[in-house]
């Protein structure tokens, strides 16, 4: 008589069947735990978000901090300013980087009204912060055909 049948011919589970089921249960338990751990940070982040906007009576209204504009980058390449025209907000710094082998300057067309650099060579930079509103035309002293414009707005 086979091992899985007893004397009354009823079906008994073989020992191997129980071991296989335990292995499947352990495997799927580990997979379920891993899935929960993977999505737990997402669920927590969503639950910490406010469910409704705060009303003016719930929180103190704060004035936004003054944000300084980021520096605007420009290049000198091929004996040209790139871009030739730059528009920035008041208080913004413009940084020019010389990509040419020749030395250049950044010089305001009207002396004393804008940038006025010394000669700077390849891979060197010059920075100028525009604190006044207006249009500032500039050129390179040794190469007067090189021209550029910075427009400063409020």
C-alpha cells in the first residue's frame, strides 16, 4: 500500500507536501514584507502633507525673503560676446568667461556707468553686479568691434 494512504483508504498529506508549502509561505511572506518596506517611505511622505491649505488664522503670514538672482554666465569666444544681449533683473551678477586665446576686457561704453575690467586671458572670468536699472553697452578695449549690451530691469 502507498505511503500516502492509511488502512481506511483515506488520503494523507505526504511530509514533502508540508515542507513545500512552508517554503512557499516563507517566500511570499518575504516578498510581501519587501513590498511594504519599499512603499512605506512614499506612504509616509503622502501622509505628512497637509490635507488642506492653512488659513490665515492658523499660521503667521511671513513676508518672503529677498531672493538674490543667480549669476548669469556669458562667454567670449571667436572675438564675440555670447550672448551679445543679456537681460537681467536689478542686483544680478553677470560673469563673463574668456574662451579665446587673446586677452579681452569688459568695458562700459560710457566710463563709470558699468563694468570696467582689466585684461583677462583664456579661461579667466570677470564678474560685475548690475545694481542700476537701464541699458549698459560695453565693448572690449583692444578689440573695439566686440560689442555687447546688458539690459537691467526691476
